[in-house]
């Protein structure tokens, strides 16, 4: 009888420990980031510069919905692939990876970093999208579908980027490696995201974009589960 | 005394010889029968239908190489054997080679069927583009390997990337191409090699060709694995001599 009572208690204590650990990693990253705002500023400035380049390059004439959707997603993907690589590299450069490894479990580190990167991607998406809508004078036909597509895309983008940036951080010649690894893997996000965004811009309903949304959900789910399983091998020596 | 490096355990010599003989004979036969044999005369396709004997088996070989590479990557993560990493690497390299050949043969075929009279070589048909992305992923795998110096770390990190990429491949190969209009055979309203689509005479060349290309892929794979293993052992020996300790080739 006593054993039966203890198992759920033990499980809930372990879960609480895990959540506390993951939250602590997230808060640490957030605090380091708030100290210098390096990652957020790089990300946002890159996205803004790219958007201005796009606006200058295409000129004032109106664009088709497909081209607009494609431009937005290209800017988002490139900005994420360039700006999100820092958090793991910083652990190795600062020599804090070993301490982190001693004090927390791999899954906590992954969850904390994932949350932090997701925050950065959400910030990036919000800023880049509003500037994009403003600069190109785009009106969105179905705002709900537009927001939903961006949110699902951001999830898939974050899970793939977090794992791959952890891989690149282990490379002695990192440099521009992350975009090379990331962009081919993110092709499904790009294709489905552009498809659904185009339909949202044209004012079509949720039902019309069903295939694309399901693909985005599937991609986010598949990459997230694979990343959770595989991260242990990247983090622990 | 120059010591012999053994690669006996990696592949059965007898099996290798049997497969080598069979592949040489069968592939020669397929080259002759594939280029000179009778095929049904169909509009648009005409003689280009012979591409089936070469293009499709190349993709079978790519699929097999992908699966073998992912399997050995998973085994490498589980047990950490060096040989598993070498096997995963060589299988990925063969996937790249057969995939590249498959893309080229497909491109030439599409030029004279889909885009006949337009002079277009590449028009971003979903299946073609996704296949190209697949090759980019394997290209990334080798770039990642080259970016890491320590062999143990390199093996593990490359295995993780390989498995992660394999998880996203179904989206590239099966989900996305089915959501977009494609001219590629096997899609909606476009014949491929189901029961009614393939002439009986062509089956007698096509099926052996698939087996022969898989055999060729295996031959190249085992040879490359043995070569990679020899290099590895010799490198370890050289390192051992340089450091002056005898337990190099463990």
C-alpha cells in the first residue's frame, strides 16, 4: 500500500525537479541575453536589413501573394539560421558547458535552450512580420490563418535550429556551418509555410490550407521528438 | 616485420566474389538488353523509356544506401564502434553518388519528354527539387564531418545529424511532392511500374537491373568500408608509433 502511494509522489518530485532545472537554464540564458542583447539585436537587425534590401530590390510595384509570402519566409529562415547559433557556442567558448553538464541533465538544458530560442524566434517573427506588412503595404485576408501558420512554422524552425546549433557548437571550424546544415532540412517548413501564408494573404479559409498546416504540425512534431532523443548524444561526452 | 592488417571480419570473401561475378554478368546483359532490346513504342516516351532500366534502379540504390547509413549511425550512437561510423560514412557517400547519377539521368530524360521542344533542362518539378535537397543534406553531412577534428566527437555528431536528417526525409520524399502538381511518373494520372503500366518484356530487364544496381552498390560499399578501415588502422598505428606505445590498433 505504501509503495503505491509513493510512486506518483516520486514521479511528481522528479517532474518538478526537471521543470525547475529547465526553467533555470532558460532564466540563465535570458539573463545573459538581457545583459548585452547581442543575439536579439543581431537577429532583428539582420531581418530588418534583409527586409529593406528586399523592398529596395523589388521596387514599388505590387507583388503577387506567392512572391510576398516567399520573401517573408526567406527572410525569417535566413535570420534564424544566422542569429540562433550563439547560445550553445557561448557555453563552449565561455567554458561553462562543463559546469552546466555537471549540474543539470541533458534534457533540461535542451528544454531551456529550446524555450529561449523559441522566445527569440517569436520576437523575430513579430518584428519582421509587422515591418514587412508595413513596408510592402500588404493586407492580410485571413489574419488567424496567417498567425497560425507563422506560429507553427516558428515551432518547427526552433526545434530544428536548436538541435543543429548544438551540433555546430561541437565543431572546431563552426563559422557559417549552421545555415549550410539547416536550410536543406528546413525546406518542408519553407514550402508549407509559403503555401499557407499565400492562402492567408489571399483571404482563403483554414480548410484551404489544411495540407500545409498538417505538414507544419507533423514537421514540428517529428523534429521535436527526434531532437529530444538525439540531444543526449550531442551534449554528454 | 610488416604486419598484415586484416579486413577478414568486415566482409565474407566468398560472398563478395559471388556477388561481383553476378553483377558483372548481369549488368553487362542489362546494358545490351536495355539499349538494344525491344520496347513498346509509345508517343512522347519513344526510346526514352529505356531510362527506366537505369534511372529507377539508381534510386533504389540511393534508398538502400540511406537506410544502411541511418542504421549504422544509430548503431554507432548506441555502441560507439569506430567501424559503424565508417560504414555510415561510406553508405552516405554512395547515396550521394547514386543520387547524383539518378538526378542526371532523370534530368536528361525530362529534357526530352516533359520539356521537349522548350530547351528547358530543369523546371523545379517537386520530385526533382526534393531529390536535389536530399543531396544537399548529404552534402551537409560531409561538410559537418570535415568541420570536426576529434574522431570520436566527429563520429557521434555526424551520426546525430544523419539521424535527424533521416527524420525530415519523409517530408521531402513523400509528403510534399504529393501536395504539389508533378509530372513525375508514379504521381496522379501518370503511369509508373504498377501491374498494368510496365510491359512484360520490360520486366525481364527492369527487375534484374534493380538487383544488379543494389549489388553494385553493395560491392562499392564493402570495398570502400574495407579501404576506410585499413586507413583507420594504419593511422592508429602511425599515431601509436609516434607516441611510442604499442596498443595502437585497439
